[in-house]
């Protein structure tokens, strides 16, 4: 550290990959990337100074442009081009790093949402068991369980496919696209019951239509309509053609599927087991 190095302090050895920030606080992925960017974004030499030095030196030795100014212009032509090229490349790198940081944070946020929903599902399962004998309460819990399971599936897809854009059809799985489209149509529907929970009813009906065997789908007549009658009260209307033995309908007020018997009575139908309640 003597001679020309006099006064220069020795470099302290810090871990390059230390994920801890100032004060021992853990940094998010994008914050770590930004910290790295601060350390390594500056070039070895200032680009403006490099431009002036290179152009000036070349201008002292180059001729062929005519006068002194013309020679200087000719001298600066190539280094100027390189300067702008370097500046653009630097900008591109900064952009890629920034995007990578955003994607990292989004991925971490999705993972957190998924874990939170899985924890909520565990609590709902316990509440469902504790509500044994209270069918109304169990039905409400079952709705939340189904919504949560679908949410977990969507989150997992977005985690596995960070490049997917949910706004573009065909990019994400068709079942999710169908649910999004169905939810939108239910929200705009004149069916008063569908309007209350369009996302829930969309998942129920789309899942049924995609998983039920063809012979069951042939008997599916559609959704019970709830609208205002002439007296201002809410009237219930069966789907067109429904009422024969074996016909299946979806009742949004009851949040479930029902099947008709030979006498026109309906029984709650479970698509998962293809059975009707007693």
C-alpha cells in the first residue's frame, strides 16, 4: 500500500450472494436485483469521457475531412455511434433486470397467496366436520371450499406459467378461460341469483360441463331462472324442456344440481359420484 497505492484501503471481503440487506433485514428478490444493479451498472469508464477522449485523440491524428472541424467531425463519427450503441445496450440490460425483479416478486406473492389459501382450506375442512348435522351451514362451507380449490388451481397455473397473460384466450387453460367468460356472462345476466355470485356459479357449471360423461350432459337442461314477476316478486322458472325423469338442472339459489324423478320431484344430484340424495 505504498507508492502510487499510498492511502488506498484494502477491500473488505463481503459475500456477493448475501440476501440480507442493511440492518439484517431480508430483501425481496427484486430488491436484491436492484442492489446488484447499483454495484455493477456503472461501466469501467464514464461513457461521455470515453467518447471525448477517443474522438479527441483521433482528431489530432486524422485528416481527410477537409478543414480542422471536418476532420474532428470525421474523427467523432465512429466513437459517437459506439457511444449510443453502448448506452442502448445498458438501457436494455437495466430493463431486463427490472422485469426479472418484478416477475420474481410476483412469483413470491403468488406462492404466498397459495399457501394462505391452503391454510384457509384446512380450516374450512375442520369447520365442515364440526357443522355435522347442520346442512345449511355445510352447504355454505362447501361453497367456500370449492371456490378456494379453484383459486389454488389458478394460482398454481400462474406460478408454473409466469409468461401467460390471462387476458389472452388460448394462453391459459381453456377451463380457466371458460370460467372467466362464464363469470362475465353471469354478472351481466338478468338471472338475479346468478348475479349474486357469478364467479362461484361459473366454476360450478363449467366444471360440471367439462367433467360429466356424455350421457349425463345429454340430460342436463340448464339453469333455473330467477327474475321479477308481474307483481314485483321473484319468480322461479325451470329451463326449457326440463321436468322429465332423469333431467338435470342447476339451481343457483340452492347452489347445486338437481335431478327429476318419474313424478316430477327433484333430488339434489352429486356430479362427483353421479348419485342423487334420498
